[in-house]
């Protein structure tokens, strides 16, 4: 009985480490976009399209910046 090659073991370990991070990233993006496109939501600069592009294209930082600084408080 041979064990798995080292490359497969490493890729499996890496996948197990990265999978939760990918899920968190996707969750942040989805939550931010849903929040952004609520009809009552107002944003800094009054341009939701620009904020959507920031959320989607800037990676992990985009949704965080939107959630912390992009929303106007009602």
C-alpha cells in the first residue's frame, strides 16, 4: 500500500487551508452587493455602479472598504 505522492498531499493541505478563506471572501462580496443594491441604501458619492466595481474588482479590501466607509448612515 503506497501513500499519496507528496505533491497531492501538499495540494490537499493547501486546499483545506484556502477553502475557508475563499468562502469568507465570496460571502463578503455577496453580502456587500446585496446591501449595496437595496433601494433604500445611500452611498458616498451617490454612485452605486462605482461601488459595485470596487466591491467586485478590488478583492477582499473592496467589500471591507464599502462596508466601513462607503455607506451613508440613514
